């Protein structure tokens, strides 16, 4: 497969705006302008409008939250601030509070020095490319003007947001089950889930034998903890004698699960296990699982054997959700651990997905390690190649031809090569997948050399 081409946008990437805090585009003035533009885009008539704003635990959230608030208030929007909350919680609150849009201040799994902005429509779904493009154009519209003084919005902070979300997630768990007798280790990533994740697990009856990542200080989000540092939760799960370990990332839309032996359960296996369970209970819809081009070939073969299809999309959970809505499927996700269960949520929700995993364990009486035994993964490796302008470099005809030849070569061995510009960092992401380990290594190295020579 040759280079993937994203639509050219100045600020928005695969998951909202993201970058180094206090550097363009993540600066107070640009974020304020974003709020003004988003307000114009979402404004419908002369009625009062509302926006819900949540954030993770990054220090820079204190800088960006007031800027967003000022922008929306200046355009006549009432602002509801919910403080540190998971991204899916803001999506849920946007719907339940009848807001016109929701905003999340987070850079997800990135280090604390980064931050970003994610936007949700009134129905709790992320915006499509066209909507983001329209907002970008409005950001450069010099004719935008704030409302008259008497029409300014108001801002308020609500304190019961965590409780609302806790009950929402608990209600996704089967009513005839509980987690009594299950010993669980938790890693909250020092992020947005630190106030809600432990109560959810404990109130459903589990014994939390150890929890970490629940003491954020503004700079330790995702630092040696969370879903991006699996070794930490794996080690703790084994030492604490837990039945399983659960970790999330900084904004709790990504799930990582480890067995009592400390083995990480791959995201492909999580999707397969949940899909199999839904099929057994006659609850799966659309006859398919939606994932991205990064989904392992082993998952596709497994699903085919179960008479289910694997539908692939571009990389990004919002593309997964768009395809799920189009095909009326109720399960999708990414190998990285973004699991979307549309019976409950409009976006990837690590805590909802974690409870479905726990429900399968409780019903089956089997350990989480059985998920990894469903099928063998086809060898797959990914590398990042730093480049100053990834999209521009990938557009070069000579490089395109070289990548096409490499893709054709690996395809002859039933393999795949994916080369794409990152939507969040200045790197080109390369993924190769093939049964032949030697060819896998050679393809990755040849692709790296071609990119560096471009």
C-alpha cells in the first residue's frame, strides 16, 4: 500500500488540534479564535446556546480553559465547565445536558508538554473533516464579531459531572452480573480518569488490589504509566496477585488490559473477544467489526472464520465511528485500544470497554489470557520516521514510485505496507505486516531509507 494522503488542513489532524502547549496552534490566542469560530459554526438562531468544556490533568489546561471560555462567552454561549474528565465523558455530557457542542482539552496519550482540542457535536459525535475545515476557514474570517454586551454568555462550573459519568458507565455493565471475587489492578495514567475509574470498578464489587497513576500533578500525565507504558501495569498485576490489570491513557479513550501472568492483551484480540461474545448472545449488528488499516490480518482471518467481516477505515477512531454509523455496526476500534461500543457510547470509551471485558471474564469463568489464544497475530511492526514536513515529502513522485514498488513486493507474499503522515506529530508512520519475518525487517528498513533520502 502506498502513502496515505490526508486532507490538507492547517490546524486539525486525525484527532482534533494538537501540538506543543504555548506554541502554535496550541496558544491562548488561537484557541480563543477557535472558540469564536466554533460558536459561529454551531449557532442556530437567536436562542441561548451552551457548550460543555472538559479537560485532562495537564498544566497547560489552566491556560487553555480560560481562553476557550472567553471565546465562547464573547459569542453569546453559556459555558459549562466540568474540570478533569475523560474524553468520552464530555461526549456523554454534551448529549445529556442538551449542549450545542462539547470541547475536550487534551493531547490524549502524548506527554504533558503537548495539548490539544477535540470538538463534539450536540449528539456526542466527533466532527467530520468538512466541519473541521469550515471552522478553520471561520478562524481566518476577520469579519467575525462578538455579541452585544447584554447578549454575552455566562460560565459556570458543575461539581456533579464525575458522578453523572460514573453512573453512566456502570449502567453499561450487565445488570445480572457484578465483579465480586475479581481482583483488579488499575493504572489511571495520572490523567482524566483518576477520579472516576477506581469508584466504577469498586462499586461494581471488584477488589482493587493496587492502583497507580491516581495522583496527577500537571506534569506526570502518561509519564511511565498508563496505556502507553504497559510494563508498569503488567509488573504490578503480577506482584499484586491480581486476576487482571486495566490501564487507560491520559484522556481515557484507550484501553490496555493485561493477564494475571503480566501478558498484554493486544487490541486486535480485545476486538475479537468482544465481537465473539456479542455474536454468541445474538447482539452483534451489521455482521461486521470496523477497524482501521492497522488492524492485524490475523483478526481479519479470525472474523472470517466466524462469518463476520472486517471493515477497514483510515487511521483515527472518528473514521471508525463514521463507518460504524454508515454500516449500522455496534463494535469497532483500533489495535491501539480505542474500542467503540455504539450501544453505549458515541466514541472510544476505555472504561465502558473495560467493563465489557470484565463481563466476559465473569460469564466465562476463564482468565483474560484466553483472549490472546483466539488466533495468532501475523507479524507486524511499525516505525516512526521524523520529517520536517511529512505530507509534502510524501507527495514527491519519486518517493511515491519507490513506496509503490515496496508495497507490491510485500503484497506478493500476502503482506501489507502502509506509509502515512501522522496527524498529530511531525513524523511519517510506517507499518509492515507479513508472515516472513526477514521480509518484514527488510521492507521496514528499505522504507526508512527511502523516506530519509527524500
